[in-house]
């Protein structure tokens, strides 16, 4: 099979990305090879494809246990026989791997560099045919790389002791000339083919902010991401900061966890898994976290403090958007970060056990790197351009997708747009958050809007051509100018300040620098939200599959793959194979179930725009008995007197049953009440914290006195529950006839 067939069949990708094919070809020709590619560019494929095509077993030397586990997990999912050898294996497991390796079961084995010296491994290596040695994160061999690992220095010795020297390959994301030279020299690569691919990650948006209050700024950012269900990392420079930031976020009700070297190994493991398995959305961590974290659905990386150098920054920020989705890399800068950075460098110099001249050289180098990093934050040039030039690449003066380029736009008159936004907030009753306002203005076809009647108001769709980002930006400006007030609390809503009347009447004009919609095109290629409902269904299915096998969800399919399914809606195996990231084995394993889910969804929603299904979720079966029970209820309900307190549904139902003396089960009645309320638009199904659904209030709930309350369970878990006021209780009782009809006759 040819390399592109392997790529398709096992990895499910149509074509190689930049640089991949050249690297694969070089390896296949038997030449030592060095690949330098930014994080997320797809280094693994470069050695995994040849590994499958060559005779024997490829040994991949990898610095971190989590990295190996992830890689092996993903390979096995794709039907590739792979294993790892590291200190996490028990003796029995180790022997099993060795036996299998000797029997030729695997194509790829990952090992930690420390294992290379062990007698057991050396014995194995002498017995089997090794097709290739790949050194992942190869900058670890250089003291000029940011994470030097002395055990990497043993690799050439190991290779030399093999009966036959296999082809040697090395991969890294560190691009400096010096590190590259070190890798070639210290790994003793023979006349290597080296290729440095473009370091530009086009799907990343870069931003530097200088907030006066970082904590408040972070909260604002996270709130926005959280609304969209996005997952991300917040990097802090110290353990203390990690603790503080994580505590604040958790207290704010966000799903966050933490990671730093001061935690027990057990806690680090648990927290890391919580994040990887999507049980926690936000990871707050020091730079100890992340190397080898392959989680593909990280869509933002926020640096709460400036990191020590551009290499670290780009590597950490690069953990966003690995599956190619547009993602944000935001750095919260303050002058203090520079002071802290210098302090840390000097401290490590004082504690260094290196010979003094080397220590001093290292110190100077680190201070220079810190200065370069500071310059990134302060110079005011295109951020992407700065990074690319730092890594020795040519870059245009403006990229159009960073905070500098975006803010450089001309000051323009945005009075008309401002009026549209203000008027929309007013027409919608000053009851909604920015997301809903954007949806109305853009004329989103979402069922939420139509259910609430928001698609009937006069401002619906009047900003169809503006991106959500632009509307949000203008809204933000209007907020800073004091025309809009955002309420505090978990569900902030936008209200108008009296001063906004002047804008609405056209007495004052509004001017601001609002970047043009450069980002819009990129965002549009993101299919994510095209069909959020189907995406949601597919995500749930993926979660189920992942849970059964105890693997992270993205190992089954990346978000990008699911998005592609939403776009292509495959309903046959052939069509399913066309989805990016679907190879033969994934088709076989998951094709049927995903196809079924897609078909089912499409059948229920034949039109482009999914319509609201009126069918109740859990409809009661029509039966004479039930009709009778409801008839009794309707009669007996006259005796029901609502509680003066706000009650929960359970209390309401048992109150009704007790008063009416009807022969109906509480569960059935409750279902009927819920379904009727939903069908009337007084309640709706919305996602809960656990990945399931719950009943939530709608724009109409308040009309009849239904509202929500946030409660903390004794376990400390927060959840939202719906409460029924006296008015709501009476309303439901009065409508018992309709509820009965709905339940019985539909
Ligand atoms: P790196 O090791 O360079 O940081 P990875 O090897 O983890 O990056 O790849 C990043 C992501 O890109 C993974 O989700 C991977 O499956 C995906 N990917 C790699 N090669 C391709 C390709 N040719 N087409 C589409 N996606 C790819
Ligand atoms: Zn730029």
C-alpha cells in the first residue's frame, strides 16, 4: 500500500499536511530524518505512516508517560497494533508486552528514554527487527531546548549497540538553529534530511491584554467560553497563582481543575484525567502541565502570567486548536510578570549546580529570552508576525488575525450598528444575554428564538451580514462607553442605560476602532455550530463510546471529525469514510452507530433548518385508564389549593394528586405536566452540568410564575432547579384538562 493509502485507511485523512509527505518519503528511503513542526502540525503521522510500511517494529522514544498512553490509545483506536513500555506497567504487563513484541504483534512501541538502559529492553531490542528509531520531542537532548533531559543522551549508544543500525528520525517543535544542530550532533544522525515546516498556525488567534484586574478579566473571558461549552487551559507562572485562580473559577461555578508540581502524583493524575475526559472544562496549571497532552478539543489557552520565553509561549499556546478549529491564545500581561520572570531566572542561577561559566551563560540566555517575550507583549507589532520572525520565518507585517492587527483598524462611525444593537436589547425586553441578542440580530434560525417568539420582533435579522464577533465587539464598546449595562450574576443580561436614548435618537454618534471581519472567513470554515443540535447528539454518542472503553472522547473522534459529520451527514459506509479522521477501523467500529444517529436525526429533520419537534419526549401511552384518570383529575382539581410558597415539581404533583384523589401515578402526571409545559414554551430542555439534559426556564416562564434557583447539594455540587410560584401552581391546575388532552390524545 502506498503512503497516502495508509493515511486514508488508518488515519482517515485525505491528504498530507504541509511537510508530512516529504518527511515520510525521506524516512521510507532509509535516510535519517529530522522534522521540525509546530505543536499540532501533525508530527506523529510522519513517523507512524512509515512505521506501518516498513518491516519490523518502530521504537518511538518519548519523554512522558501520558504522551505515550495517548498516542498508543489513539493508534489502537485506528486499528494499529502498538504498545508502550514505561514505569507505569506492572511486571506482568511488561512481560506480556515483551512476549507480544517478540511474536511480532506490534508495529510501533513507545518507550521512555530511561528504559533504553534496562537489561530487559536491551534483550528484546537485540531479538526483534527494529525498523526505525524515532525520537519524539527531540529538543530534550539539547541543553538549549527548554526541557533538557539527560537520559536522551543515551539514545545514540543504544542505537549503536543494535545488530543493525535502523533509520533514525527525530521530531521537535523547537525551531531554533542551535537546538536543531544539537539534535543532529547529539543523536548522531547521518546526513539527515531536515525539514522545518511553516510555524504559522492559521487557526490560532493571538491576543495580548493588559487588564488592570486580571482576575476580573479572566472571569469575563471564561464566562464567554463557558457559554459555548468550550474547553481550555489557563497557565499561571506559580503554584500559588494556580491555586488562587482555580479557586476563584470554581467558586464562580466554572468547571475547573488544577495541576502543578506541588500536588501529589495521585491528584495530578486524577485532575489531568478529569480534564482529558471532559469531566472538567478548564485546566488551571503551571507549565508542568501539558507536554504530551494531546487533547484535541482545547479551544483556548489563556496565559494568566507572561511565560519565560517565546518558545514556551508558542508551545503552550499551541495546545489550542490541535484539530484545526479556530482557537484563541490570549496572554494577560502585566509589568509584574517581567519582575517575577527575572527573579525566577536569577534564583535558578543561584541554585544551579552547573559550572559557573555555563551557569552564567544560561542565565544571560534566559534573560534575553525573557526580554524577547516581554517584547512580544509590548512592541505593538503584529503578534503572529513577531512569533514567526522569532523562529526565523518570514512573515507579513500584518496577519489580520491577532489583537494588534485587529485593533489597528481605522476608527469608524458605528452609530447605525450601535442603534441596531441597542434597539434589539430594548425590543427583546432587556432580559437576554449577549449571545441571544447576537442570535436575534443575525437572524439565527435557532428553535430557542422561535419558541420564545424572538424571531417575530422587528430587530430580528437586521444584522444578518455581521459576524457574531463584530456584534460582540461593538456591544463591548457600548458597554465601556456606558450605554449598555451588563447585570452581575450567573446569567448576565444586557440592559440599556438612560444615556443610550441619545444614541437611539441619533443625537450622538458613536465612533470606535472595530476590526473588520477578517476572522469571519476563518470562523465560517468552522462547521461546529452549523448544526449544534446534531453536533450535540454526536458528542453524546461519542461520550458513550468513550466511557465504555475508558478512553478520552477525542480518541474516538476529534471535534473536527464530528463537525465534518454534521457537514457531510453521511448515511452510508462509503460516505462515512469520506469524513475527515475516519479510516477503515473507525468505520467498522463506530460507523453503524454514528450513521444511525445521523439518519435518525435527518429523518426527523428533513429540512435544512431543523424544526421543533412537537412530539413529547416520553409520551404517556394512550389508554382508556389514563384518560379516565385525567378525567378524574380534571374534576377533582377544583379542590386543589396552591401552596403559598414556591414549590418544586414533586411537591406540586403530590399536592394535586392528594387534592384530586385521582388514580394517576405521580411519575406519569409529572411527565405529562413537563411535556405540556414544554410544548407550550414555558419550559425547555437544556444541557445540565453532567452532560445530560434538564428542564430549564424560557422567556415565557416568568409570565406564569415559573423560575429557576441555583442550589448547592450537600456534596457541594451546584445545580439548577425549577420552582413554581403560587401563580404557576394555579395555572397548571387550571390547565389540567389541556394537560390531560395533551398526554392522552396526541
Ligand atoms: P504534533 O505532534 O505535531 O503536535 P499531532 O501529531 O498530535 O501534532 O497532530 C495534531 C492533530 O492533527 C491530530 O488530531 C492529528 O490527527 C491531526 N492530523 C495530523 N495529520 C493530519 C492530516 N494529514 N490531515 C488532517 N489531520 C491531521
Ligand atoms: Zn497580526
